[in-house]
């Protein structure tokens, strides 16, 4: 090989168990450098070297850890959160509980509201409450709270109902009530009649343009009279309750309402108690569901009306 050609001779030398070296012969001079590119070295028997690590071209993509690895980890964490939400949800309402979490003797979870409803419904039917999953008997003295699940649920993310951003459940309520810029608020002059209600970040701008601070005294008095009338109605309700509770003769009875259906063409639901004694009389309490509607099943709203019926004198 002539010097003018400027060519090089490369010999690949394999040393057993050691890193492979490349001997480069350029213009009669030898230089050794560590392997940095893909070099296919084979043994005498034609099999590939099992100890050679296969490298790819991109530095960040070695072993598949570069590029979109962060996106994969983020997607995996989201999937984990969704899986935990499905595992830790209430067995009755299938929602993540916001307060106490109870479990039956087999470990099935129930939120505090559903647990109370199960016990109340069983009492109305004179039956023992059972777990909706395994049908084991549940009661206040057998069901226990699961504090570990309560703490785990409080750390799961939940979406703000106003701004649609996600926050840990243990901080979500504070965010929605105090921090969220999209939470609905009243005008600062609502007490003198301003009816404006809108997102928090628009309140300051509205108050600058609000005409109520410059209202006449007559307009302000009209707004205050409406507020005072509403206050008097609420006060009358509380006074009536306090008067009933302050009677000298008060009888307490533990009543259980049992469900019944009318014999009309469109069946209506009502509840009725057994007879109970009070003040030398026997009484019955009846409760009707959506009594003012022809077909109560057509509405998702439920209105209950109570009636105390005097049966007979003792």
C-alpha cells in the first residue's frame, strides 16, 4: 500500500473476556483506541460474541431509556391512579369516599354515607344489614374503619369542579373554597342589593364598575328590607322548633317506617309506622313520596310529606 493513497488497515483483535480493542495502522504507525461504534466481531466458530453489548446510534436512546421515557412513566402513573381509584372505591356507590371508610369482616369497603343507608334500610325491613359484595352481616359493632385506605384516598388526585385542574383530595376543598380563580363568588356589595355572582377573578373588576355603591338610600333600604324578611322567616321556623321542644310533657318514641304501595293504577310509594302511644292516644305516622305528582317515578326529585294520624283513645 503506497503512502499517497492514504489508506488504513484495521485489524479487529478479540481478547477472551476483556474489552475488544481495535488496532489501526495508518501510514505504518499503530494507534489503539477503545471501541465506540458498532463492530461485528465473530469467533472462529462463526458464533457472535455473547458478551458484546449492542449499542444504538443515539446517546439518549441507549437501552431504550431516552426520548419518550418520561411520557411512558407519566402514562404509567396515570394508569396506576385510575387503577387505585377503582380498587379503593365504595362497593355501594362506586365512588371514592370523601370521609370515613368502613369495611365488613371480609374487607369490602363502604363510604360512611352508604354504610349508614344500609343500616337504615335494613332496620326499615326488620332485617340484618349485609355487605353488598359478600352478603356477610354488617353492623356498627362488627364493621371497622380502614384508616390506611382513608389516607391513600386522600392523596389521590381529584378534579376541581370549577377550573377542572387536579389536586390531591386532602387539599381540594381548600382550593375550591379559597384559592380557585373560577369559584363562584358574590359581589362585595351584595348586602345592599347587588345580585351579581360570577368567577372570583372577575369580582374585583365588577366591583369597580358596580353601580350599587352609588345607590340612593331608598334603594338600599329596599334591599335591606328583603333581607330582613328572609331572616324573620328563618327565625320563625327556629322559634317554632324551640317551642315544641320546651313543652313540659314530651314523649319520645323510636319509630320505624315500613314501605308500602297503593293499589292505584299508577302505584305510589308511601311509608307507615306501627301504632305508638302518646298522651293517652294511639298514633300512626304516614309518609308519602311525591304525593302531588300523578306518577312519582317520572321525576328524579323526591319530596316527602309527613302526617301524624290519631287512631284511637286509650
